[in-house]
């Protein structure tokens, strides 16, 4: 009976074949598990913004993509009226406008935009300043 180290030397093709088989399975299964990345580009962002002023952001993505936006301050996620999901126009553009609260703590705050279309998804992360 060959030892484990001798088995590899007896059938060197076995290791290569198994590696190839695993690679093919990952490629085949990966296509059904992972969605393609949907590109999202920042077109414009107002920053800095004073408390009790309007902030604006515009993005570019695939036409018809559905996108949501989240702005998180020290107190938690913003519930401003303008931060609603939207669908990209025929040029792939979406614009948001929201009021920064009068009591918003000054600082740098994250903005996250997530989009999806036809099973593809994407995410854009950026920040803006409140002063």
C-alpha cells in the first residue's frame, strides 16, 4: 500500500486534474452565486454644507437602475425627505437633495448609494462635511 506522499508521485496528473475540476466548478457555480458589479460614479456632491442647508448629490449608473441612498450622522441614519429610492433616467443619472438638520453635529459623515438592475448590484461610498 503506497504512503500518502507516494500516491502523489504515482499519479501526478491526479493533483492537476483535481485542481482543474475545482477551478471549473468555482467558475460555473460562481456565475449563479455572484452578481456582476453595477458601476456607480459620483458626478457631484455639495460639501461642506451648513446645518439647516440643502445638500445635493448626483450619480451616474446604468439607465433604469434602482438606487437607494443612506446618509449616517452621529445620531444615526438620516430620515430627511429627499433621501428616497430613485430610478436612473435614460442617461443613467440620479440626483438627490436633502436638508441637513439644524442640530446636525459638524463633522465628516458617510453616504452610501446602492443600485441594482437585472441582478447586477453596485455600491458607492463617499463622505461629506457638515460645518
